[in-house]
């Protein structure tokens, strides 16, 4: 039996608060943790199959054109080489990125440097990679490739749905007492998950069995079907452990299609494991951004005008564009507003979702501009934000489902010791180091997705949770087990959760900070159906039934669950259906970040000395995994502010720094002890009153560091990351201004 719920509005039934087991919300360790720390968790690249051979991608060395000849004869004579696969489906798909369907057949061709165009299959991985590097390719190269979004030759589009204007923004800006008009740039970035992309494909009786590094299996099943021209039900995808994704594994990527095609042709299992450079060069990137932010304010610091223009990039024909202004519409109040969104068509690796698409870069730049406005007004940055928080969503009048930004700001300031900050730059120095503090608001849209889950209750007092949900290191195994344990009154050790298999009920998948709340709600609904049956057997209304430690309790009666089960196991499915709730109220998560930095007056080096974040995410489902997610987001903020930048060669658009030696993610030496504090919150508009945490921490955190640098030494860097050369140039300029 299936229990469905359509999410149309607030739910006043706070059923979880009345449960007795006491495991939900606790910092429960991950059930699969021991497997991971001992190396026994089997990831896609670890998978083996009888008769398995290996594939290595061959990639284009031109930026635009088509392949005329694969000179495969020479490599086919190399030891161990079995085939060179040049199926046109591989070429058509590989130019289209991780989250979209393949284009029409006549669109096959090279659209960016490094695009996969063929696959070499050999007995060993080393033989395949060697041959792929040796293979020579002839091309018909096409002129006119544009590799930079600010190139005058770039075609620039203005998607109609992403433009908006309210009031008279130009007149409001002219009439404002104080005006800010600034250009900010953020770099192109890589998801850079710990686990490189990989797939193992095997055909079994006409059905494709695919082990792959994927975040959302149900949608990936449809993408594979579209790429291969087969039915989704003829595909089974398995991904029980995924070593991070951050958007790059939201959909299938080139090695998935290549492995499936090769396995069909070879009639043997084919494994394609990408190298780190291949993962960074052939999957997806975050678009660089150029943002112009205009703000007008009165003498009291109340915003009268907000303008936010953005230029992003993507391949020709791609629908996705980095939603830079996603939170600009509702974070602060202003009667006059303008949003302009431009997309430059360039021949670079496809741009797609990277952790917290939109707010990660948009809120970061906007929060830097807010700091500049506060400085110009002579106003505390926290006070400026507090006096511009809207009561309802600007422009629509929709209510907020909950709003905790003011509390996050004030509580964060109190905990961080914001009152000790000096208003003027260069007011505190320790030896060679200027010391400063900065802060920013954090904001991220919240959403839910359709999700299903199945829960089985056995006579031996154990429960089984089954769904195709993935765990990409975020804690899905733990959280879904906790929900079932809480609802059914079982110890954590009595609940097993099985994930990552498309033969199981289709979940939301992992992405967009919607996984735990969406699929968790499906588990909750399945358990609610089981509780109803147990209550009927107990002879009481379900809300009056207490389940704890494997027993049912009501009216001074305590009986084992097995007594109520009629001698047979029980099973139920839960199905969460997104309804009209998101249309009726603005749902978001809120927070604030505070940072203290040191800037070396001689070398321009920046050191983050301490950092604190306050977060309002509704009900916390697992305190330990939630804290880990908040820490990860703040660390991504450090990376955006100080280190992370994909560098594209201006001549052909290829990525220059395509590994973790040259693409600099923050490491232990860059990250101080971070503090995380969750505000007590329940959002009735959210299923289970729980909202997303995975991405909130990155949505503005980098600005706290940028603003702290200015407070420390007086240097404003508006092109991120703030590398030493930019800081040094600012220090020289500041010294010249003073002397």
C-alpha cells in the first residue's frame, strides 16, 4: 500500500515531535562509515566483472569542427588493444554536458577543446590510456570559435524569463542619497569531487546494467535511454556509494555513454574510469561571472534601488545558465529593482550546476557590494542588513515560509564578538599582519522534489528502507535510517537502508539541497502508513500510539511489534508529490557568516584566522551530518574567495589547470577551526519541517572573507579569487593614497 502526500501548503501536524525513540536530530554516525574508513566501500571504479575490459576516452585537439578520420590502424596493433569505438552517439552526446539530453543527429561535431570523440578499448587500463594518447585524428576545423565570454565576437543572449524590472530604477538611483555601482568577477570553477567519474557497463540479456558515479539515478536512467535509443526500463543503474558530486554527477557524462556503447559492441563488460584531468575537462564547470551591482540608499541606509546585471557563459544551444540573481529578488527590500541576465555563447567545456548554482556566486558578489555600501554610509554592515530585511517577498507579496535572517545576523554577531571589530581599516596590526573582520548574509532557495521510498517491517523487529536515493558523502544512509527508526520505534541498529539502485522506488536523488527533506519525507510517509496499520491492530488512533524499542504502547498496554503484525511482515511505500506550496510562499534557508583574517603587509598573503556560521534550516535531522555540510559550504566559501579558479587558454579554450595540483581547493593549512551554530527553527511549509543545508554555507560565505580583507588592510578586491598579486597591487595603491 502507498501513502501519498501532495505538498500544497503548511502542515500543522508536527508528528515527528511526538515520537518517543529519540534518535532523530541526534548526531548519529554514518552506518556505512566503517566501510569507508577501512576501504571496504565499493565505488564504481572498484567494480569488477568477469571478462571485463577497459576503455579510455580519446579527446579532441581542436575547438570547433568535426572529425574526418580516426587513424586507428596503428593503435589497433598495439599490445592489448581490442577496438577503437567511434560511434556517432558518443560524439553527439559528449558535447552536451552532464544534465541535458543529446542533440539531434545532425549536430554531431566538436564544440570544445578536449571533448570526447572516441573510446579505445584494451585488456588493461594502462594499455587503453596509452593507445588513446597515441591515436591521431584528422579534423575539418571550423573558424570562428569564441573562447571568452567578454570577446566582442561572442553571441550574447538575454533569456526572457530571467529579465525583470520593477518601478523606475534609473530615476530611483539618480535620486538616492548614496549610490554604489560596482563590477565584480568570479572565476570559472570545478566541482572537483574526490571520486573521479567512472562507469562500468554490462549487457545482460538485452538489458543494460550500469555501475556509475551519479547523483540522481531516475533521471539518469532516462538520459541513458535517450542517448542510446532504448527504453528506460531496459536499464538498471547502480550507485551505492558516490564519492562526492557537487553537481558534476547530477546527470550522465561522456564516459557513461561510451562504456554502454562499447560494452554492447564488444559483448563484454567495459569499465571507463576517468583520470582527474579527464573528470575536470569533460564533465562540467561553473560559469565565470561578470556582475554589475547598483544600489541606491537613503541617508538612513534603507535601499531604494537594487540593480543586478550578470554575464555568464555556456556552449551554443545549452539551456542552462548560472542563475546568478536567484536570491537577489527576495533577500533585501527595495521599491525599484532591475535584473538583467546575459548568456555568452562560447566554445568551452559545458557550464552546468555546481554546488549552490546561482547564490554561490550571486550572493557572494552582492554581499561584497553591501559591505561597500555600509562603508560609504558609515554604517555597521550588520545594521545595514537588518534594516533592509523585507516582511514579504518583494515584487510578489508572497509570504515567507519562515524568515530567520535577522536572528542569524544578530546571534552570529554575538557569538563571533562582532562588537570588537574596528570600523576603519588598518586599525589593528600584529607584526607584519593587518587583522580585520568581515561578515555576510547567507541565503539559499529551498525546494522539494518528487520522491518515493519503501519500508518493510519484519517479524524479528528489524526494518528495511529501500529507495534509489544516493549517498554522495552527505549522510543519506544515516538520515533515512534515523527517520524510520524514529517513526517505528526501533534502535538505529535495527534499521537497514539500501540505496543507489534503479530497481528500487525512484527518489529525488542528491542535489539542490533537496535530497534529505524530499526522500526523507517519502520514508516518513511509508512509516506513517505502517504506524496506521499497527495502531489499528492495537485498537487505538494512530496519533495516540507510542512506538519505542520495538514495542507498541497505548493505555497502559505494552506489546512487541511482532504481536500486532498478524504473523507476517508488513510493507508500505511513501510518495511525496510537490504541489502548490512553492507557489504560495517563498521558501528559503537563512544564515550569516563572520570571518577574521590576517593580511601580510609585506607579501599580501591572506590567512583566515577564524570563521563562524549561523544557520536556520528548519528541523535538523542529524546534527553531525548537518554540521559537516555547513563546514563544507564555508570551506567552499574560502576556496571561492582565495584559491579556486579554472584557467582557460584564450587561444583555444582548453583548461590549463586540470588537476588538484594546479586547481587549488582549500587544504588543511587554509582552513582554521570553524564554528557552526544552528538556530532553533520549524518551517511548517516544509515537509517534516526540514529544509536543505548542503548548499547554504557557500551562498555568501566568501564575501565575509573579502570584506574582512578590506577591514584589515583597506584593499577592495572585486575579482575573485583574491590572489596575492591582486592584494599586493591594492596594498601599493593604498600606500600611495596615504603618502
